[in-house]
C-alpha cells in the first residue's frame, strides 16, 4: 500500500511554474528520500500535502484520504518537521510536548507516557535546560519528537539535516531509522549521502516533475555502471598506450568504460604481457552520479 499518492500535481506562483504534473508514490513503512536542487519545489510539494497551499491541478491522498486545501482531515495521519522548527524558548522539552499534546487533544496521561518514550528515542530524556539554550541539532531532535507525538502514519521532514554538522546529521539519521518502526517517512534533501545511508526508496525532482522513483537498490541496478577501475604492479604506461581511452583515476589506478574497451581484451593484454593485477573493481553508480545525469547538472 502507498501511504502517500500524488497524481498530476501542478503549482505555479504567478508566471513561475514550480510543479508541472508531479506524480509520486510513497510506500508504507518506507524511508523515502525526496531529492532535488534548492528551489526545485520540494517544500512546495510538502505544503501541498499538508493542505497549506492550494494546488492548481492534481490530487493528493494520504492513507487513502484525499487532501483538501485549508483544514485537511488527512492531516490527522501526518507529523511534520519544517526545515527550521520554532519553539517556545522558555519551556523545557517535556513541557513543550505536554503543551503540544493538549493542543492536539491527547489525554494528559497518554501525552506523559508518549513524551517520555519520544524523548528517550531522540536522546533528550535527561535534558533539563530550557529550549532557548538548545543547539540546532537538539531542536531538530525535539522537532522530530513533537512530529511523532500523535503517532502519525506519515512523518514529513523538510531538509532535516541541511544545517547540521556531521555529528548532528548522523544523530538525526539514526533517529529517522529508528522511527521507521512506527511510521512512514518522507524527507526532502539535497544531501545525497544522507539518502544513500538510510533510504529504502527515492525520487528525483527536476523541472517540476519526478524523473526517476523507486527502491534505491532497483534504481542502482537499472543504471548499473559499465565503468571499471584496475590497479597493477607497474606497467600503467603500457596499458595507456594499448588502450588510449583509459584514464588515470584520482585515487590511483586506471579507469575505463566497457563501451570503450572490452574487459576481456584488457584482461588478455595483462595475461599476455604477464602484468600482475592487484585490483579490478566494477564501479557502482551513486545517487549523486545518477542525479547529475538526470538533471544535467
């Protein structure tokens, strides 16, 4: 089942077209990476899903329920973490979650137990300081706890790691991995290494449409590289002379593509000239290389 379905979504602001027939399907209990350049329309898409913006055309369904602009009933299935969450700085983390629970109509006893569970999940269980003294990473972690408070079926995170240092990014990604047991996660980003680390599925947004989407493993297999890298005990110059399309790799060794030189021909040359081969590796495509290819960047 798809927890989120978007069909033929269009959105313009004046004469600027942001979304141009966007189709997206987010499977239940996936961690779905929504990839795009800055300004590609990721945040616009999320605000449309939340019913905060009105679509020009298209339909959005969350857990099978249609999203309606304004007060969307589908929002009861959604938890949302904006890119820059705001808090009441005079509160502590437990106080803030209790406040959010009261606004959301959650009974106090359930809010109390749920808040304790979530603060443990995000690593803030022992934090006694007021929110105004929190670091950016601590605020992001509290924001995830708040977004999960009502046990949403879909957690939407808008670039949750973009302004964090490597340690903070790792902490947030670990939390999202743990949260997958409770919900489906859609997060937008332009940091492709984050997507490769935790995502089960991915979509590339470019020119207002999704060009590629699906499970990460299937996409990588579909665009499997024909590039190889090899290392030998010397004799690289003779290989470069015999196979002029070969190039020196930045990390050492030589690289070539199958369409330029057949692997069998290279191996035969090595055997005929008794050149010891120390490494031969087929380079797997990265999401970065695929995204650069798709967007023409």
